[in-house]
């Protein structure tokens, strides 16, 4: 299918999965990944990074986050990068509960294990 048409549909939907793009573009997953990189898409930081959005679609909040339905995106990159930026931007640090509240994840989830060896971030 025509790339222009696919991009129009992508913009209308706001978010899309690789599987949907494979069907629309009628190409391989590898080719779709190349297109996503070319389009400089954002990857969701929840839902196992399954969703993508185009750069001009999200309107990020003061934390650099944008939520569409139940899917969360970050201007900072992946979940680890986002947590590090949230901590850096806070005046006194953030508790696991505060981080979980900001990124809409359960505080018992494994997201804290992603930051345990990050320089400049420590657990108290």
C-alpha cells in the first residue's frame, strides 16, 4: 500500500502496532521497523512497547508523558530513561509509589529493577 496513505491512516488512529503496519504496508517486520525509525516514531513505555506514534501527534505533559487511551508514551525514550529523567527533574527525588503514580504502573511492578544500576540514582 502507498506509504502516504499508511501515514494518513496512522495519523488518524494516533497509535499503531507493528502487526497493523505489516498488514497495511504489505511488507516484512524488518521493513516496518526501518520505516518506524525513518519516521522517528515514539514507542510506548507500557504495553510491552507494542505501540508506536508519530512525532507530531503527542502533546506531552509537564512530565514529558502522553497517554492515549491506555497507552503511555514518553518524550524521554524508554521506561528506564523516563524514570531517570523524572527523578532528575524532581527536587527531592521520588519514591516508588510516586513514580508509579506518574507513569500509571503498579508500584510492585518490576520497573524499579530497571534503574537499580543507573549512575546518579540510588535507592533509600
